[in-house]
C-alpha cells in the first residue's frame, strides 16, 4: 500500500483513524489554542522560508513557481532533518499535514504531501538530468524569474569603482565602471521584457513586501552618475541622474502607495525586511549625484535638489529603522532571511554621510542649513554605521556557524558589497572634508576591503552560473560511459 499523506487546514477536526496530525507552518496559527489543535507534532523547520512565503502570498497564479522554489529549498540542511522526520512518520502510518493557509490545496503542505507520497527520491534512484534547454528558453526563464533587486549588482560594482578611483587604482576603477555599464545594458531591457511578457508577476512583485528592491534601478543609475562626475563627464552623468531621479520619484511614491492600497497584501509585521532601507538609499543616491554635478556645473537647482533629497532620506531612514527594529524585536526571525538585507541598514546610514560630505563641498550661500548641522549629522550617522558593523558580523556568525545556514551564492550577496564599499568611500570622504587624517587613512584601508569583497562575490556569481553546465556535462559523460 502506498503512503497515505493528506493536507488539511489546522482548524479542521479529524479523527484518530485519519492519521497523525503534524503542523508544518513556521509560525503558530492564529485563533486556535494548542489544546484545540490536538497536534501529535509541530515541525516548523520544514516550512518555506519567510521570503518565499511573502513572495507567494497564496496567489494561485504563482503556485507553480512557488512549488519549484520550495522543492529546491527542501534540499537545504535547514529543511532536510525535518523532512526526514516526516518521512519517518509516514512509515509509521497515515499522516495529516496541517497548515493555517486559506487554501490547503495550494499551500506548502500540498507540496510536502506530493513529495512524501512520490517515488523514492534518494540520490541513487534519481533519473539522469534532462538535457539543458535551448539558449532562448534558458534566457526566457531567467528573465521570467528576474529578481526585483537585480540592479544591486550595478550598485555594488559602481560604488567599488568609485572607491578604487579615490585610492588611485584608476585602471581597475575604469574596468569596474565598464562592468557596471554593461550590467545596466543587460538588466534594463530584461526588466522591460519581464514587464511586457510576464506582467502579472511583475505587478505582483511591485506591490509585494520586497517591492522596495525595485529602487535598485534608480540607485544604480545615480551611483553610476556620481562615478562619472569624478571623471568630469557632466553630460553623461546628467543623463544618468535624470533617469535615476525620475525613477526615484515614481518608485519612491509608487511603492508605498502600492503597499498601502493593495487589498491582497499580507497585513503582518513579518513582511518588513531590510530592503525597505532602499527607500532612504534612493533619496540619498539622488542627493550624492546631484551635489557632485552641482559642484561641477554651479547649478543652483541641483544644489537645492541635493539638499532636499538629503533631508528626505534622513527622515525615511529614521522611519524605516523604527519599523524594522520593531519587527525584529516583536517577531521571530528566520536565519536564512536575515543576513544580506540587514546590511542595507548600514549602507543607508553610510550613503547619508556621503551625501552630507558632498553638501559640505558646495558654496555656502545656497545652503538652507548651517554647515555645522550637516557636518554634525554626518559624524553621528558615521558613528552609528560603524557601530552596526560588529552587530551585523555577529548576526553572520549566528546565521552560518550556529544555525548552519550554508554559504551559497545568491543575488543578496550584492547587498553586502554596496554597504561595505559605500562605508569605505564615506569614511575617506568624511575625513577629507573635515580634515581628519586618521579617518582618511582608515577609509583607504576600508576601500581595499570593499574591493576584495567585490572580487569574492563576482567569483561566486560566475561559479554559480557555470556549475550547472559542468554538472550537466559530467552527467552526460557518465551516461555515455554507462551506455
């Protein structure tokens, strides 16, 4: 007889003959007590990651993609032991997988039931992997699943290019600038293609909890503009700034309005995440690029734009920090979803400092604030961003050493590159502007650290892209030898 596994809502009552009742949600369901649930076991570790659940939001048209991503997550060490426990329970008899999801048939419990009742999936019995799809199909699949924050690659590359230029490594800086521009040339058409071809997915991401990741488009353009200002390319820098400022205006208003007005959003603190700090980073990126261009062109309009965006960014940072801190303290945190996005908090503080230093370089007659206020705010924010670094490193130890989350490349790694590179530039520029030599020296060393981090992440990205092709070739060679 085959294994008998069913999935039900936790609120439904079942008899003893139906099987053992096992809750597979990560968070205890509302409106039911532990006595009323009548559980035999609770295996929260087998549930999907918080990020995947927020992305899915129980939208039926996303279920196929959700199923694929969740099955991939089940191979992680964090899920593997819990899944093994479920297999053991199915060997003992009937099993009921319980969830609080509104539609159990389109929930992770249904995917688990399918996995547990399917054929043996142990490694020796797996069929040979299918041949890789054609190039066009592969590209189409990549674009369909394009991460909303893909421009974080351009952000990280652009700020490290700026950092290396400050340290006098002009050739390496120019090379990274070219890489960043190439990234823009590839990613921007991909975003447009995804919007036109997979409109529902795109719009669903745009009103989802990670919608602020779309602001990486605007931020990347402004980071490139600030880098071009250093070379004196005012015309091209102005074009990038114009694109970034328009994107910041549309997304900076559109994303919060979409989150507020959406009737299908998950009204829970759990949807708050580190990418929300990109709201403040977007405003400060406009301030940095506008102030740099104003210094070269003596434009009063750009000077005012820089000052206003700096003030807006400070308020957005304070608001977001309050919300994120409340979420971290009030709700449980999954280690797999914390590390990379949490570094954006430090990056947002650092870019606010950099924007302040750029304002201090502008003529004083156009400043609406006293220079002492701007300088004092920059020092306070730099001190806070410095204080955050040991805390973030400790969270990394908790995630990878204590909770055994494996090091594996994902796009979120670029959320590490940008804050680290930005912190180095900020430290150097704050020291230069205030005449503090030890800050300038410290900033130069931090810039090299940022360069090393960029090299490590780009190598991991290339390895992750090449590894599936190498695996497929080895499998094909093994099949030929077996034949």
